[in-house]
C-alpha cells in the first residue's frame, strides 16, 4: 500500500486536497470517486518527495520549451480541431486518467500550435487550483459559453467524462449539418464562377476578332450581336488607363465589402436573417437547420444538468440567427415568469407545429431534454434530405444556365456570319 496525495473537486465544485492509502493510482481514483470527489491531480507521496531538488530545473526546462508556444495563446482554431480535442479528452478521462494528466498527454501530441499552447495554459491553471471550467472561460475565442457551462455542470455533478462525450457528439453533429449546407452551396458558386470567367474571356479575346470581320459590311447586325459587341466594347474601353472590366470587378468587390459591414450591424443582421428564412428553397433548409441547432443545444445543456434559464440564455447566444435568438429570448422571459415553453414558441411563428407539439408533450411528461434531442435528430435527417434534393436539382439547372450564357454569345457571333453567307449565296 502506498500513500497518494490528491487534489479533487467536491459535488459543489470546491477544491479539496488530502492523502489516502491505496495499492495503485487507479485504486486511489476509484476511492475518490466512491466518496463523490472528482480528482484533478493525484501523485504518489514517495515519488513526489524524491523529485524535490530536481523539480526547479525541470520547471525551467519546461518553461523554456513552452515559451515559443505561449505566443499562440489567444488565437482561434477550426471547429474540427476542437471537436477532436474534446473527443480525445473525454476518452482519456473515461479511461480513468486524471484531468491534469489527460491535458498533458493531449498537449504533447497536439500538432496545432494555438491549441497546443491553450492546452498547456489549461494544464497550468488546473495545477494552480482553478477549476477546469474557470480555465476554459479564459479562452473565449476557442471555448464558447455552451462549452464552458456544460463543463461546469459536469464538474458539479461529477460526470465530466459524460458531459465531454455529449459535447463531442454535439460538435460532430453540428459540423456534419454545417458541411451538408456548405456542400449544397459550393456547386452553384463554382459553376457561376466558371460562367463569369468564360464570359469575360469571350468578351475580351474572341468577340473583338469577330467584330473586326463585320466592321466593313453594309448589312445590319442582329440585335443580339449588337448587344454582345457593345458589352465587349464597354469591357475593353480604357477611360482611366485600365479596362472597364477591372473597374467592374473592383466595384463588385467594394459592394460585397460594404454588404458584409452592413450585415454586421444590428439592423442589417435582422434583415439578412429574415431573408435567409424566407428564401424560396434555401429558406426551408435554413429554418430546419436553425430548429435543429436550437433543439440540440437546449436538449444537450438541460441533459447535462445546466438550469433551464441559463440553458436558454446560452442557446440564444449560440443560435446563429437573430430571428431565432429573439424567439428564444421571449421563451426565456416566459419561463422566468413561470409560464411554459410552448406558448412563446408558438407565438414566434418560427418553429413548426411538430416541434411545438413534441416540446408540449416533453413538458407534460417531464422528458423535455429527450424530446428536444429527438426533434434535433428528425430535423437533421430532413436537412440531409433537403440538401440532397437541392443538389440534384441545382446540377442540371446550373449546367443549363452555363450552356445558355456561352450559347448566347456564340449565337451572337455566328448569326451575322450566317446572314452574310446567305446573302452572298442569293447574289
């Protein structure tokens, strides 16, 4: 039997330290968990004393080694990197490793410099006595309110590994949903880019050569040919030392830049988010994805032990759509006054009847979190089906549009030539 020194969190989230006797570190962890404590650091007493004199030298070495990485603290990372980190941390803790050792293991193998430096900072804070949720809150660019509050609930309930697994599942499903929507938009954007590139190439290099052929002819050009030749002249004109086509792209870029700035204002976001939900085909996908995100976020938070009012606040801040956020705010006010969730959801006009009915049943039966997660699963499938259908429709439509653009220009170029050959044949 050996003595182990430990630091642990009690059910209220307060730090406690002490010593216990156990045959191994794993047994010591089991003893602490049986007492309702969550170990954050544990070490064998004899080995700790043996390290006494060499500890400062090792600390200096670590500081020197970590100093380049510390410059990356405060940056942001991709959602996929955070998702992998969360899943790995949940697996390590679930396997019985203490939190501090799990963070150290992940820090050593992390290739992303920003996340590596952040994990190092988390380990230092936890070793210094801070709770894991307090340490996460110091890095808001990486860990949002949803992440921090779920971890806090897991610490207080002594089920951090379960909460981390739920977080990883939430991130995986949210990323999968986002990828589906992005993939639906990539194809038409690529096709439109190709169409514009071909059009500009024809107007600058091909159309002028055909125009020279018809300058000395007496026959009148067809209307479509006049339009195409006029566009070519406009693109190639040089009023300010560069062709007009350059100014067209510059003006377009300025327009996009100003639109993005306006979209970041409160009024601009309200208008844009309303349009997103009311668009003919994409609006339905946006609405379903917003409902899925609301249901999964709120269901995951409540299941993890976060109080309903706090969960609604976090869900509102992470909704991603102003219209949905305003509806959640009304739900929060209603629940605060002691009312049910269903009434403000129905009054908002944003959520479908099926969602309202399932939430109503969940409240009545006391299974609201389970119902919300079921709603999220249903709408994930609906978004998947809608995106698949949209992609299958868009492909032929975009091919036809591309063919019409190129075909119209080619038709405008060869129509005068056909007319000229026909006139010469009659003569």
